[in-house]
């Protein structure tokens, strides 16, 4: 996901997250009805990784803002990095 560089960047990221959450719910509903859905399962996994990256980007932007730095310095990190975090 490429991040916008304007003042509404956080809103754009939140909008993208909201859309992905809706897509995630729809895919989970499909899989609940037909658990053997291979394509849906692959898409869900990819969506979960992208969603984690978006949340990470949003956290980075907020942390930079709180530190008095430019939130535009936040970057989308590889899924392999983001997926290794612990809550």
C-alpha cells in the first residue's frame, strides 16, 4: 500500500483499513459456509498481512507525530517484519 503524503493521510489509511476489515469479514463468512475455499483462504491470508501492515503504518505515523517528527517519514514495512511483532 502506498501512503498519501497530504494532510489527510491518516484518514486515507483508516479508510483503507475499514474497507479491508469489511473484505475480511466477507471472506470469513464465505469460508464459514464453504471451508474448502482455497482461493478465499489465500486471499484472506494476504488480506490479513496487508491489514497488519496498514495498522503498523498508522502506529508509526502516530508515534512520529507524538515525537514531534514528520509522520510522512513512516514507511510500509515488509509483511515478514510486521508479522513477527508480538502484541
